[in-house]
C-alpha cells in the first residue's frame, strides 16, 4: 500500500470521526488503540489495517469499504440521506395519524 493510500484512509477516518463528534481518545477506546495511534493513522504515519477499519466503521456507523477507500463518499451520503428520508416520512405519517386520532376523539365527545 502506498503512502498516499495510507493518508487517504487516515483522512477518511478523521472526517468520519469528526462528523460523529468523537475525540481521538474516545475512538481509540472504542477500537482498542491509543489516541496517539488514531492520530498516527489520521496523519498517514500508520496504516489503517482492515481489522481496525472494521472496528472503526462499526463505531462510526459507516461502511468499512469507505474507510478503506473502495467506496466513494457520495454513496455513503446517499445511503444516509435515504435512511433520513424514510425516518422523516415515518415521523410525518405518525404525526398525521395522531392529529387525525385527536380530531376523531374530539368529534366523538
């Protein structure tokens, strides 16, 4: 693996860690390494191994393939947007149903 690939993987890890609101220390705890180790990966000084990528992906709720560089960022974003859209549609359905239920209950009084 090239130094450029190591740096790209590290940058992706950092981007996901920051988006998740996790410190290097907290991510390190979750994946079983030190904060210094996380820093070294993020700066490309150490390699993000497949094993650590899988652990980090689970902790950050992203596909390991994205961290490893084989899945483009837009596919991760698209997946998240689809999930958010479904959640919002379900919430809207619930609110409309609740509103109708309340209206029906008031009409039955």
